[in-house]
C-alpha cells in the first residue's frame, strides 16, 4: 500500500475496502443462515444435545481436514482471488439447496459441503489481506476485519430472528445465497497479485496425496515453532477454544431450557456476543493495545465467569432473562476477542506473504482440532450430566486456566508484549 495514504488507512485503500465489504455482506448472510438453520432443525426435527453436537461437528470437521491443504493451495497453486470467488459461488448453490432437504442426513451433508468451501475461503482471505495491506498497517487491517465480522454478529442474529418470524426460514436461505453472489462480485474488484513464481513450479511438482498434505501441515507447524510467542500463543488459544466449546456447543440447548425461550432470545444473545467482540476489536485496534499478550492471559477469567452465570440464571423471570442474557453473552464475546485478536496480530506481523496461507491453514487446523474435541466432550457431558453442569464445569476450568497462565507468564513468554518478541520474520 502506498505510504502516502497510510495515515488515511483503510478508507482510501480501494482493494481493502472491496475485501472488507465482501466480508461484511458474506458475514451478515452467515449469521442470518445460522438463525434459520437452528430454526429449521427445531421445526422439522428434535433439537437434542446429540443433534446440536453433530450439527457443530459438521461445521468444524471440514476445516480440520481441509484447512492446511486449502492454505497451501492459496499460497502456491491458485491465485487467492480466484479461490475466494469460487468458494463464494459454490456456497451460494449449497445454501440454496438447504431449502430442498427433507431428511436430517441431507442437511448434515450440505452443512459439511458448505464448510469445505469455507475452509478454502478463509486462508485465501488472510493471504490476500497480507498482499494488499502494508505491514505497518496490518494491525489496523486485522482489527477492522474483526470489527466487520462482529458488527455482522450484532445485526445478523437480530435481523434473522425478525425475518424468521416474518417471512420464514426458507427466504433466509435464499437471502444468504444471494449474499455470496454479491460477495463474489465485490471480490472480482481485487487486484490479481501473485507473491512469487513458486506457484508455477509447484503446480508441476506437488503431489496431491495424503503424505503431501501432511507435509504441508508439518511445514506450517515448523514455521510456527520458530517463534516461541506464536507457538505458545497457539497452545493457549487452542486450550481456550477446547474448554469454551464444551459449553458453547450446547448454548442453544441451554437457552431452549428457558421457559420464555424464542428464536428472538437466541438472536439477542448472539447479537450481544457480537457487540462484545466489536467493542473489544475497537479497543484492541487502537495504539498498541492489540500487541499485549496480557489480554490473552486474562480473558478466560471473564469468559469463564460469563459461562457460570449463564448456567445459574435460567429460572429468572422472562423480562430479566431477556435483559441479562444478552449482557452475559456480551461479556463472553468481549473476552473472547481479547484472546483472539492479539494472537492474530502477532501472527500477521511475523510471517511473510508467501507463508501466510500455510501458517494460517495450520493454525486453523490446530484450533479446529481443539474445537472438535471440545464439542465432542460437551455433547457427551450435556447428554449424561445435563447442560447446566456442563456450563459450570467449562466456566470453572477457564478461570483456573487463566490464573495458571498469569502465574507462569514470565516462564511461558518471558514477558507479555509481542512488539519485541520475534525479531525474525519468516
């Protein structure tokens, strides 16, 4: 990005604006889709802990299987813009097909296919961001991207709850399909930019077998291990994700236990979470706040406290439920971003464009492996122990984890700032 516009970033940077608007439209459609999806499952089939767990597994497993392979594709084989446009078009047709499902296995199959396409989109987006944004402004770029995502979490669920009541879930899927088409059109405005000539040669030399895919994963892991801060940050973020998903995977089941529950409450809670993430993104995007690892270490305390409150306040009067639960989810969303943003900023600042997709593909695979483990544990616990004990256990574990990390922060990081951490960029 030209240095003479850095101080106006991102508003005068046209490629970034195209990317940001495409993300905003796509993300808004995604959250409309999420509300409609759970509404359809509740209307056509029984929404039990087991069904909720399988639904989430269908969303996460494809990212684990394809995440690092997709990152390598966007780094070496196919121009990133083409990957993103193709993923959006494919997801358009998949989401539209949800309307035609009549069996639960059909719905699960479409959820899997949609997330396979998404697993190609995300590493390509991270790589494209690194291509078009100067390294001195990458923190702002990441923070604004998170703000857009979280703004969609505010508007999307509330709008989804309203639209489901007004026009039905089928029209939500149609709107989501159209959002992917509009996103793809915006992405065509991005510049075509290939970071180096290695892609051409690798088209001829890379083998598409399982061994090659595993080598790509371990290659990304090797790059990550060069930085103690990235490596330890990944371990902490993955641990937080695992414990969080024990309860988060059963959030819809917990809310459905509330006597006054409706799709609007689910939407308000998701919106509260998104608003918390938005505020946190704004704060961490200012000055050097996003470069402080102390937020990563402290955030699980707030997150755990929110989960404990969620499990304890189910039987309050309906008015208090609709007032308090969005606030609790706000706290959870705020603390979640406190963990994720510093780690993303650290990673973006310490990798080169040529390795972005590979590194983020590996990170996504590791984090998603933690998520799938948490989802599985949460489903088993909710089925056999109940959803409230599951939330309480998850919350307490996060608080204990945070206290241990804070006590050992010097041993883990040798300090909590990342600005002076990794002098070498890989």
